[in-house]
C-alpha cells in the first residue's frame, strides 16, 4: 500500500479536468485572435516610418538657451566653461558693438552678411585610378538630412548645415570593398569647425594635408573651408585604406581653403598643445555672455595641464569683456590685478577653488582657466604675451 503512494503526494488524489466549459473555450479563442491582431497591426505600423514621430524638435529647446537668472544656486554653472553642444545658441554679431570692424578682424558678422546663393547639386566626381562610382551622387538639405543620418541631424542643423552630398566608390583592387565620401557644407568656416570639433575623436592622428583634421581606424575626417569632410572605408584592407587616403587628399586639394572667422584658432599657440584638444565655443564661454566665438585648447606646461582660451574682437569689445569678466570673478571669488606684460593687462582670480589668469591686449582676450597652480598659470600667460610660447 505504501509503495503505491508517490513521494510527496501523501493521500492526495491527482486532479485532471476532463471537460472544459464552452465559455472558457470561446474566451481562449478570442484572446488568441486579439493577440494575433495586435501583432499584425504592429507589423504594419513598423513598415511605415514617420520621421516626425521621433525627430528632435530643436525649436522646443530654444527656451533653454536663455541666460540663467540666479545667484548661488547657478553661480558655479555660470563660471564653468562648457564645450559646444548640439543645442548651443548660435553666435550673433552686434553692430552697435563694432560688428563691421569685428568681421575685418576675423570675427563673424552674421547680421550684415549678404544672402547666400542657393547651392547647386553638383555631382561628386573623383577622378582617381582604381575607383569606380557605385551609384549617383546623393544630395540632402538641412530639412531632410535625417533621412541619411537620423539621430545626428539636429546637431548639424544647430550649426547651420546647408547641404550634404555623398557618394560611394568601389575599390577595384579589393573585391567587395568601397569608400563612402560625405561632404557637409555649412554657412561659414566657423560653423564647419564647430561641428567638426563636436565630433572629433580624441584618439585620432593629425593629418599633414589638413590642419583641422585627423585619421581614425576606418577613415579620415577634416574641415576644409566651410565643408566638413568624412571619408569612411568599408574595411581596413591595405588597398581600401590607401584608396580612402587618396580620396581624402584629393578633396582637400579640390575644396577652397577658407579660414574666415577663425582668427582665434590661428592664434592658439602650437607649443605644448595637447593633440586634438581644440574646441570652439560659439557663445557664453566661461559663463560670460560677452565671450563669443572662443577657441580653446589644453596645454602641457611645467608638469601641469592648463586649459587656455582666446577670443578675437575689436579692441573696445575685448576691453569691455575683460572688465566684465574681472567683475564677475570678483563677485564669486577673489581677484588680483597683476603688472602688465608686453602691453597686455592681466588679472588673476580664484573662483570655487580654481585659478583663472586672464589678459587683454588690443583686440585679443584670453587666458588660462580652471588651473590648480596659480603661479604656473600666470607664468604661462606672461610667456605667451612676450612671444616665448608660440
């Protein structure tokens, strides 16, 4: 008798339903039909992409570009220098503050610029041996750029991209290999540099044929004039990478070399510069509304890493911005005016535990910020003003 009882069952009898009520059967069929219907509906919807459903509405972010009103709660964020972002407000030139003169000095006068002619859809022709076009040239505007680079388009739109053209080329020497060529044309060289700097790979290697450029594992990326060029290989075969380099060099020769508005970039000293650390800040650099179109980079100096920035403007605009910056630092920290060096006025300030040493000379304003060592920062600035750091 004991052997007939399975372990763990005791005297319980196993229950099995032999008859399923009709109502339960009907309910089961209805549920399965509903699930099938939902699946079919999802499949149909998935085949019809609606870009407006997922596309970022950049106009909804305009309110966030306004200056923050407040004191202690926002002082730190106002004091910090922020890298350029996809939603950064575009710089505008103030004619009352010398917009026309600023353009002559290398600054950008967006308000006085004449309307640009409509861009033509000229085919991307590259006459190099060993290459064969895979298809006609594709063209995109700021409005439909998402069709090609969905997810990245809003960043390009924020820098006033005008047109993108692209084409793929077969590498005859490497079966199945190809190179994609993208040319993003912006409204001016400053915006082209801004987008290039935003996407820069810190691990990239400098290029000999394009100062604002680098090579990566799979291609070449650089700014030439108002165009941001991307040359991307399908693989790392020797023949494919050689073709990609040849295309990159070809486009650098064919595209106009225009550096208008990049006077600040050219004034950044090369000595001690950390590779690929150059950045462009269109507005509100160092939390200051008066600091616009600023270029900055990091430098190795006397065992320290010093962030350094430069703004080029008219002498009056630079002097006013320097005084406003000094007053700001005095409000949130301590300020000390130090002796002039080679015609440059200098102040140094400690704000939130970090040091700033800022100079102004003629139409140039710049300095070291967020430094740990005040003496090293000041020495760096003094040597720069004397021309000892170039």
